[in-house]
C-alpha cells in the first residue's frame, strides 16, 4: 500500500477539496461582511452632510 503524503492525498482527496471550498466560502463571507460595514459607514457619512 502506498504511504506518505501522496497516499494521504489519494485517500482523502474529497476532504481536501471540501476543506479548500469551505475556506474560499469563508473568505467570501468575511469579505462581504467587511464591505457591508464600510458601506454603512459611508452611508452614515453621507446622511450627516
């Protein structure tokens, strides 16, 4: 049986892909939250003027 890093990657490929997709979605979510926060600050500034 194949051992080492290559064997691990072959046996667990679907979990590695799922983890990468999860990290990407988490990054998108955090980016959207940050953008929403900035937009609310800009809207508040514009209403004050």
